[in-house]
């Protein structure tokens, strides 16, 4: 989960229930916050695209997927 400074899910009243819903459903989740106005600043098709934030976010995403999907595929059932 990525949260920008003005994203609606940045509000603590939303974050708690959202986090709890991931946990209750057994879904892995990691939370990352940034100071940008919105997380859309890392989206190339968005008018507010800021390549710096995309460069910061991409390694976090690929690391998460590597640990949860690829490495998890080798784990015994």
C-alpha cells in the first residue's frame, strides 16, 4: 500500500480498518508513505507524474513480489 500526503486513505480513520481487512483476509501487506500530494505522482500517465517517486516505489514493489510470489512458490505447502 502506497500513501501520498493527500491520498484519502492516508487518513488514520481509514488506515486502521484497511490494514485490518488485509490481515483478516490473510493477505500480505506492506505500508509505505511519502510526502507527495498523491501516490499518482508515480504513475506515468498522470499529469502529476514525478519520476523520482516512481524510481523509489518500483524496487519496493519488485522486492515485495519477489518475497511473496516467487520465493513463496518454492515453499512447501
